[in-house]
C-alpha cells in the first residue's frame, strides 16, 4: 500500500493498516494502530466526541470557527 502515497513522504510512514472499507474507516485505522483492534472504532469515536465537547471553545478558536463535518 505504500505506493499509494507520494514518494516524498515514504520515509515518514511507519505503519499502514488496511481496515474494512465500509464505514468508520478513520476510526478503525486509529483503533488498530493503537492496538485496540479495528472493531473498537466506536471507543475511539466516543473518546474524540468527549474531547471535542470538553475543549470545544479551544478547538473553535484554534480552527477559526465551526464547520459542518456531516457533509
């Protein structure tokens, strides 16, 4: 899968995880790379939601506003 990335970043890539492609891929990849197993994707999602809720003002300030991430 390394050939799917631009050659200039190959040295920066330490791990590639091929996760199931039917939804929640980003969460699945993070869970797998954390050693939790990709089926623990919902835990990663819940932790992210808690983090965003706890620090929402800081993230809004850092990112310069709010966007609709559902689209």
